[in-house]
């Protein structure tokens, strides 16, 4: 979810012919960028006069990701929580999520 309230969802994409699998977070980020809702819209000038890169047409960039939810089965053979938390904590700098396996 972005700070403007837009929600983007993703699912894991697996292929026997291609490895690694695309995680649900990667799919959600692709959906966000592909719909012009996040990043990829060029540069804009920030409040302090500095250039901000990766803003969408609505001025929404990576730092505007405010929350993420991952739902996965407790007994699933592939778990994504660690990967999602790593990406969100480093690239996007979202507070660590609390996994809720079902």
C-alpha cells in the first residue's frame, strides 16, 4: 500500500523452465510500476530543491510504500517472508513486517 492509499497485489509466479521464482512482492511491484502508480515516471524536484528519482505520474515513489502484507501457508514448500522482509527493509525501508502464516 502506498501513502496515497493505493493497493497493489501480487502472487508468486513459478516456472519449471526458469529459476528463480518471482515472489509475490516482485509481482506487486511490477503491477504498481506497470499501472503508473509507483516509480518509473521520471524525476521531480523535492521540497528542498533536490531531484527525486523514480516518481510516478502522481509523484509517488518507492519511499511512499507505507505497508505490506504477506499471506502464505504455514506448511508451504516455499516461504517468501524472509525475502520480502529483506527487500522491504533495504530497498524500500518499510518497517519489518510481522509474518502471519495461515
